[in-house]
C-alpha cells in the first residue's frame, strides 16, 4: 500500500492525468488479413552518388527518380530521351552512396572548396585517359579504405545530406507514394562487395555512416544500434553476395574468427533482409551449389569483383542466399541464434535515377557505356568492370503492409513479409501452419484464415507437442497484369540432417495439366512461344494464377528447416533480344535469348522443440559443440 501511495504522489507531481486502464484509449492493432501488397524500389542511385556522376549522370536527381517511379515522364540526361514508367511504383528509396556524397554536384558553385583540385580537373577534362585516372583515385580510395581528403569535406557532405533528405521528404505522399530516408554504405575491401543499404523509419540521422569511417559490417551495426537507441528505428540490407568473393555470408567475422552468439544476435537484429537480384545479377543460388536445381542458372553473367578489369572472378561459396539460409540453421544449432534469418527484397542499383525493371524497356543502369542498345550489345566494359551485356534488368520488391506510409512500408520490410521479383509484378502470398484445410487457397476468406492458423513469409513456425505431424504451406500467386503467364510454383526446402545442410526443390503447382516424370518426379518444361527475331511472345501457355496447399512429404520433426517459394513465368525475351530487334541484328552469342522471370518469397523457418536425450545420443559430437557454443566465454 505504501509503494502504491508513493507512485501515485510521484505521478500527480509530474502533472500526468491517470485514468483506469479500461478507460484509456487503445489503438486497435491493424488486421493483418487486410494488408495490401505495395511494389517498390529499395536500391537506386542518382547524380548525388559519386560513381553515377563519373559515369555521366550529371543531372538526374532524387526528384527525377521519384517522379519516374510515380509514373511521370522524366528526361534522361545521358541520352536526352523522355522515359515514362508503364506501371508506377507505390514506394521508392533512393540510396545514394554515403562516401563523398554529392561532392560533384557542388562543382558549379564558384565557392566550392574543391573546384581547383587536380582530380576534379581530370574528371571534368573530357579526356578519357584523365577521366579514367581520376576514377581510379576514387576507386582505390574505397578499395583501400583511405579517404581522398579533398573529397571528404564535412561541410559539403552535411549540406548535401540535408538537401538529400529534403528531396526525399518533398516526394513523400502518405497513402499514395512513400519515400524512406536511406543511403548506401559502400564497403569494398580489395574490391570485394560488402555493400549495405541503410533505411530509417523517421527523419533519419544527422549524417550517414561511410565505409571511410569503417569498412567493417560490425561497426556499421554499432552505428545502427546507436541510431536506434537515439529513437531512429533503422536496419541495413546487404546486396550482391554473388560478388563478395565469399565474404557476405561467410562463417567468420571481419577478423577471420568463427562466428559467435553475439555476432549472430547483432547481425540478425540489424540485417533482417538481403537483396536477391539487381542489375549485377542474381544471388539466390548457383548450379555449383544446387546441381539438382534445373532453374539455378538464372542471370548469373556478372561474375567479377567490382572495378576489376580484366575481371577477377568472385568466389561462389558463401556468396549465395540459399546456401546462407541453410548454413544459418547450422549456426543456430551451434550458437542458439541464426545470423542469416533474413527475408528477401529485389532492386535496381541503377545509377541513372531510372529503375529499369522492364526487359522491353531496358535503358541501361550505369552511364554512357550502356546507355544505348549499340553500346550494350557491343561487349564493351562498363565502369564497374564487366561487359554491359552481363547486366540484368532491375528487380522489384513487393511488401505486404498495413498502409502505404513510411511506417507501413518500413514495418512490412522489417517484419520480412516481403518478396522479390526479377522485374515482373507477380503477386505472391506464402503461409505456413499445422492445420490448413486442403482448399484454403480457394476460400474467399483465405488471408484471414491463413494468418489465424499460421504465419506469413518471414516468420518462424514453432514445434508443437504433436510435432510428428508435418506442417502445411499455403501459397498463392497471380501473373503480372501486363506480363507473362505462370509456368509453376516451387517450394525450396533447406534442412539439417545428421549435421549436414541439404536442400530439395518441390514443384507444388503448375500449368497446362502437365504430368511429373514418373522416374524423377520433375514437371516437364512448359514450352516456349517466343519469336526471337521479332522479340515477341504469346500467353497461349501457362496460367494466370496458381496456388496450392502443400504438406512436406519428407518432414522430420527433429530437423531444423527453412522453406521459401519460387514462382516462375513462361519464357519471354531477354532485354538483349529486344535490343537486337531494335538494331536489326541477331541476339549476342553466349547469352540466353529468352529468360523465365520469377519471384522469390521470404522464408518460413521451422525449429524443433527441445532435443531429447535419445536424439543427443545419436549425434554426441554435434550436441557437445552446441553446448560449448552456449558457454559464457563463447558469447563474448
């Protein structure tokens, strides 16, 4: 009684009005079944990025990027052509590089503190050799993590950042078009890609964190933790693990030490998502890692480390997402925390301020070297080092959110209720549960029952007391309203068996009444309607919608598992085939004339219940390692 009296006096003295809990207004939590899918861009550069300016984009700003993605006509500075998006986006994030941000946009100012710098003069000379020399100075600065101090001017950087945030704020139209404060942290030690895009829920920080401050991901996470503690909710999204030289999802930290529980906790907290495709190719998987996956070889042409010419081929191991998802199960088994429990997004990484996701309207993402069909098909190298023909079209991110606002989009991304596509506008939902009805996807109340009886993509399924029962998954997909029909839906499973990470691909729904091969169980190809010479196709095969309720036939309740969905379209022309048609030439040899565009869901994870003594006896070495990893000294 005395404690309650002291508390009441303190509250009254503070001037707060206290009312009974029942009388207080409660904000009703949004109904998840009413969430909508919003398509957008989470990785885009403008003239504010140093490399974009050097590549030739001297004019197209974040405002141009937002206008283009709103569906407004925008003039592309490099070519003078007016471009307009066929299908407007619902949201867009401009992620200009934090390093030397906007430094060149200040050069027209006669009072610029760097206007007489010799590197600036080289880059503005118009002489190719001098421009290349100037670019190498900057590239070497980022590769060696040594600042070129004239370009690291704090006064200029702070001024540019404030202008950047204002353009982002001015483009924000709550309920109609959302923008988030964002930037890219561009760590690339020895040209190995460790880049992360950083996003904020509110007005963001006073200054971005750059790789010149530190090129260690662990230090970026410290910056994010500090920002979050200051009230700025935030997270980072890694991209292009495929050209990280095996560092992006490695089993060791920046010092080369084995991962610890603390590392896993910090990474999981700060990096809830990872990027699965963009113009520098896909990072889902690779035929060398998934030899039994007939669809693993998709848009993997970009293989070299950034800025290496001739290209230095990136290591495959530890550079792809599927392997990381599976390895994460093993890390969790050992550490108690999964550092790679991430959802997926897709993006552009275009430096022209234009999100070039349409194969038929591909305009080149980098600069002068890939701005025209002739330049793209010539085989010449772009500024990042690879031939332009190696580039892919941009991906698109779908996020299931309560509303199209900063809070709604940010929360949906952080919740991992997301999917990425290779550029198409496929709609995709994916749920996991234990008691889904076989006809759930046909139910008019599908979403409500799916949320009530299970979890959406990006979530965990916990073991049940009757865990011998296999989980069921409900998946539903519809075609891009203006695009190609669907070939099939697959569920990819990764799991731990006897201490090893394994994978299996299941066809769970497909079009055209095809029959799986009785010998290997694989569904035969859907066919191909593409006229390569005319760069056309017909939707006379495939389905407009596919769905399934699927139960894992190989489920073992004692094995950790991760499941995600891949939806595949029928074949359509690749962007290079459209360019070849424009030029009246044959498509380039060595590259596919057609592709099967696709969407990938964020995963759903299954974690077994407490390990029994009998299970521990089967694998004593594994469980001894687990217990050792949980010891206090292992958490430091």
